[in-house]
C-alpha cells in the first residue's frame, strides 16, 4: 500500500517470475488506479442531498446520513479487498466492485429524488 503503482507493477512481475503469490499486490495496484475515480462516485452520492429541500428540516440527519454513506464506502472497499484475497475473483473486479455498487446507489438515489 505504500508503493507507487509503478513499483507495484514491477514487484508483481518479479513475484510472478519467481512463482510466488501476487494477488494482494495486484489488488493494491488496481486500487491505486481506481480509487481516484471513487471521488466522482462519492460526489454523485452527494448530489441527491443537494436537491433535498433544506427548509423541510432535518439538516443534521441529512449530514449524518451522508457521513455514514462515506464511512460505509470505506468499509465496503476494505471488505471487498479482503474478499478478493480469499476468493478467485480477479483483482480488477475486486477493486472496481465497491465503486460500481455505490455508483448504482447514487444513480438510484438521483432517480428517487427526481421522482419525488
């Protein structure tokens, strides 16, 4: 996790040449590439809260829900990393799945806000 993406790619190649386990480093490599895109996913999750009427009250509840969604994203991201190590799911899918899951949640929330 402290290595750059380039260092991870070189080290993964070295481990493959020596027939050692590389899954953990492949997941870390893909997370390094995909995590910056997670910023846009979290911004998309914040959009439904921007369209809610603030005069209707419950602003602190909306802030709390937003914080809990952000924390749950971090937990799900970590959970999928561990699941990817235990299963045979490809590293790219393991790194991409939490962002896709929360992107679908954001699209669903935007659709819900638009309908109400």
